[in-house]
């Protein structure tokens, strides 16, 4: 069975792209340029929301587009300094 540990691994890579930037997609989007980093990330999330909605309605590429959306949401949380454990704690808190 696949492990969800990959999500934590990706999260840790994003934290390192934030703290020790290199020339890469995620480091560059988390850097202010002509546009503020936060605005760039929020625009991506809005775009990926739209693509997920279309994928669902068309029954096409839903997993691919949903992962793009989840990925950019995680990127926002990394950018805002939220730890991965805070996300897990919130899921745990809601668990009935
Ligand atoms: N999981 C991802 C990931 N998912 C999506 N993306 C990027 O997010 C962007 C999505 O934008 P678009 O949807 O516009 O791009 P697209 O898929 O070409 O376009 P569409 O066909 O969807 O319209 C693309 O550039 C993707 O490459 C990702 N970029 C990086 N990661 C992970 O983040 C880590 C760090 O990435 P780097 O900063 O590139 O090293 C990597 O090791 C990966 O594990």
C-alpha cells in the first residue's frame, strides 16, 4: 500500500524551498517579484479551483487537477508558516 508519508515529504521540501531558495517553481512563487508572493499563490489556488470544478463536471482528470489544488493549498500554508503538524491536529480535532 502507498504511504501518505509522501505528503509530509513534499511539505518538508516546500519548507526548504521557502527557507533556502533555489531557482525552482516553488521557490520562485514564494518570492515577491513584480507581484506579491501571496497574491501569486492565491491566484494559482483560484485557477486550480476552477480546473478542479471543470474536471469534476467533465469526469476527466479529476485526480490530477485535485492534486494541483491540494498542492497549491499546501504551498500557501508553507508560505504562511503553518507547520504540517498543525494541519494534522486540525483534522484530528474534528475527528468524531
Ligand atoms: N507536487 C508538485 C507540483 N504539482 C504541481 N506543480 C507545478 O505547479 C504548476 C501547475 O501549474 P499549471 O496547472 O498552470 O501547469 P500545468 O500542469 O502545466 O497546466 P495545466 O495543464 O494544469 O493547465 C506546474 O508548473 C507544475 O509543475 C508542482 N511542482 C512541484 N511539486 C513538488 O514540489 C517539490 C518542489 O518543487 P520545485 O520547487 O519545482 O523543486 C517537487 O519535488 C514536487 O514534489
